[in-house]
C-alpha cells in the first residue's frame, strides 16, 4: 500500500501540493493532457526550481492567457477573475468528465466540502455557491491536478501533520477578513492546528489547502509512519523568514506480501467496570466499524483483577474509535500502536438452500480458495425457522456451496 505523508509544518496551499507531487515524480505533462480534456479555460502549466531558505523546491506556474499571463501569489491566492463558477456547475463537470474513478471521487469530495463550507458561511444552498477564491480557474486546475497526480503516483492512503494557519488579514471577494479566512477555518473543523513559532504574519494555509486536509487525509500525525521512499518539495511564491515549502513523503507502510495491510491497535486496562459497561462498550465500538474488539483478564497494580480492552481498527478510523473508548469507558487513557496483518482475499457469495438463502464468505490465498464460512446471522435465522441445530444449518449451507462450485455455470459472486 502506498501512503503519502504531507508535512505541512509551514502551511499548505493547492499550488504547493501540486508542485510537491510533481517533484515527487508525477508527470506534469500527462496531468496537463488530462486537464485539457475538460471544459476549462486554456492554460499552460510549468514548474521551475527555486530556493527557499536553502531548500530546493519546485514552484508551480499556471498561465491562463494565451501569451502566458503572469500571476504572482503566495501559496494559491488568486488575483484574477477567471472561472468564478457555481459549485453545482463544477461538480457536474467532474461528474461528466472521463476521469479515473478515484480521481472523480476525490475531486467531488473536495469541491463538495468547499461548497458546503461556503454555503454555511453565506447561508445559501451549496449548489448555488459561487466559488470565488477557491473557484478561480487556477484553483480548479490545482484541485483536479492534485487528484490526477495522486492517481499517477498510485497513492492509496494520505496522512498529514497538524497545520498552522498564520495571522493577519487577507483580501477576499467579500472584503478583508482575519486569517484564517472564513472558508479556511470552516474547512479545518476537525483538523488539528499547530502553533507556529515564531509567529508569521500572512496566510499559511489557504482554503484550497484546507480542503485537501479535510477531505483526503485519513489521520494526522506529527511525524510520518513507515519507510520513506521518495520526497518532494513544493514552494510558495512568497519569501518568509522560514522555508516557504510543503514537503510530501512517499512511504512504504506495509511489509511486502499480498493481502497485507496496516491497522491500528488501541488498548486500555480497566479495573472499575461492570459487565454491562463492557457489553455496551463492545457494541458501540463494533457499530463504529472496529475490525474487532476483545477482552482479556489481567492482573493490575495492587493485585486487582482487571480487563484489557483491545480494539483493532482501520487506521483512518482510529481517532474516532479512540474517542469512543474514552467516552464510553472509565479509562483515563488509550494506548495506540500500528501493526500489519495479512488477510485472505475475500468475497461474498449467496447460495440457495432448501431452507432459504445463505451468504458465504470465501477466503482465497494466491488464487486458491482455502476458507469457506457461512454467515452466522443467516445460519441463526434458518436454525430458528426450521427448528434445527446451528450445525445442521451450517452443513446445508456448505452442501449448497459445494454443489454450486460443481455447477457448469459457476458461482455468481456478489462482491
């Protein structure tokens, strides 16, 4: 699994992220070819190397005029009036475009988040929002370009550092507002912010940058987790006393091997909890999409009998499940570490038995079926309806599966 870690210690903006991804290895010419298939204004894209406080980085330039209209901006603050479009029109353009599915999903999520943020700020229907700063044509190119670059690099998971916002005032279509701009702050709900020392007057995180963090990032960490493979640097246009760069790191986060994935392991020990509270906690965590929850008897300090609560979680759900553990148990803290697990390739088939339909989970290793498991809920239903044992229902389901495998037409898999 390829993971991208966005180091936004000095802030983030759309053009900086696109430049960093190009520096990481994405082909800018191929991105431009894909963008030109869309109904957007004529443009030219290029990057050039620059120095930011001794750091070599790549600076993105978007020209929207035939002769190469030059626009200078710090990060991706746009000063011209190209492409102030309705959010609904932009989303329709993305939906109608011939884009790879993951590109379409990511772009739709970003534009939707921006439209909803602007809609809440101005009190109007998100589809009717006219996207100004983040709707200018070069920002549309930034957003779609980043999604195309992520696809070109085959990035599956994205993490990031907490982000600073800067301070001061910024000029916008609706006037001058304190930093962070209203849309930026709205988009950063739920995103951890970081202090910036020394304080820097200026916009360190733009609305477009905030939209990327809000929609694409699965978890926030102060440092990357995994083995670094490649590193890219994208530059902002302004010179600050600090390096005005965004760093992205391509990571190998799992050991080689088919079917291996990284998961989070959450744990806490309890010595003051009832059986009812444990049952409630397990139900809450499983309903919140924990991969597994289990309890282990342990002996705690002062020889007290206690319970070790262990939760297996997808990495992008770990923060939410951790919060639920803190809210729904008497613990004062939750430990977390990341590990990998190798899983079988899985699919679900539905077979018809004389007593009704049963879902069958099939596990395969290197293309060979090695595990067949009827779903418990279906077996439970059949056993109650037929007055038979769970073992009898299990045998009937397996017999129907075996008969289906031998059928000339083969199974009709339901993924």
